[in-house]
């Protein structure tokens, strides 16, 4: 019997041998990284080029959005990490506490700053000493978590934020976005009224429109008497105070993205922030929320790489 640290190639099937040969030819390597956050042990996956070029000083922390683990929807975080490694840049994608293979209790995006800090420590400690700074990449509420971390920690190691369809949802913004960008379009379509009059659209659908409109009006009235929800305010403050670069990527066919853009126009805390010199914005007109097609994913990869190269220069 072979010992645990070796293998006998003569016992391998041809397919297994080819798979290992192909892996050895890859321009990147991946390995699990375990690190502590308070009393819990977290697991992340480092993806890095086999040799980090001397001019590379930037690593990427890929944050997870929503209740999912480090691979992401349709493996988008895995594919992004491998693409960046092929271009020479190391990255770490992690499971927050309570998710995937990490220990601890599950937390919302508003309460993962300690997880992010621990991940940055582990990423910098686990890569070459040439790496001096970090860019954080986050989609949806991971973009919100990245901003909240920067506002909380003021971490000088974080020099770039790549934010995709940031999450700023509240009852007010959700109702207004649905009225403006979904129901507003539906009510202007002749087909909707034909189906309604023919009975093909249930009366409950129209009732839902009226209920949402009432909520938007009611929420707007309440907003005059109460401040914007705390996490949106903290996001805006962190954006304004961040002294690095920000790459904003927006999906043209996503209500979360439209909600964010509308909020930036209407909320006093956000006005003017998108036009700051440190901000670069890309809109992918037909993309859905998670950039699920090959075409949209390639556009995100290309823009992320351009952003990282400028940050690294």
C-alpha cells in the first residue's frame, strides 16, 4: 500500500492521469485556507498564479452576496477568481461564519465586517510579500457589506472597491422601483389591458399594482418624518469618505440596480457620489442581476481586470 504522501501512477486510469496532467498545466493554483474569526474557524479558497510577477501588488477579496457559499451563483466567483489568476492576480473567496464550510452562526450582510477583516489578514498573510493592497469585489448585498466594512474599519489596505448592483433596499425604495420600472411599463402596454379586459389577467394582479402604489405613497410620506434606514446612510458615508478607487458595474435589466440608481438621485446622502472622480461606472444594458450569460460574465471580467490593473499601477 502506498503511503499517504504519494501515489502510484501505474494504478491510475487513463482519464485520471489526463486530468492530473491537465491540472499541472494550469497557469493558476487553488488551495483551501482556514483562518479564525473570533471563536470560529472560517474557510476560504485562494486562487493565485503559479508565479506572482514582481509588479503585482494587489490581491482581490471576493465577497459573497446573499445566503450562498464561496462558489457563487452559476459558479461566477470561482470563474472570476480563475480568470484573475490567469491574468496574474491572486484572490480569496470565503464562506462567512455560518455559511458553507465555515463555523459559527449565520449573519446578515450588515454584520460581517469582522469576517472581512479576518479574510484580509489571511489573504495578505497567505500570499507573497509583494502583495501590499486589496481590492474588494462584491455583488448585491456583498457590495453593501464592502462599503459598510470600509466605513467601520477605515482599513488602509483596501485601495479599491468593485461594486456590482449594490443593495440599498427599503420598503420605500422597493415600492417606488416596482411602480416606476415594472408596473409603470406594464400599464403602458396595450397587451396588458387587453388581457385584463378579456379576463386573462386576474383582478388580483391589478390589486397588487394599487397596493404597491399605496405603499410607495405611504412610505414617501413617512420618509419625511424619519431618516433613511441606517445601513444605506452608512453606505453613503463610507462611499464619500473612501479615498481609493471605486468601480461600479450596473445591470440594465435588474430592479436592484435601478433601485440603487434611483436612490442615488433622490436620497440627499447619495447625491453627487456617482459623479466623483474616483468612480468609474459601466452599465451592461441587457444584463440580469447576476450577469448569468457568458457574454455578460466576460464583460464583467474584462472591466474588473481593467480596474485592477489601474489600481495596481
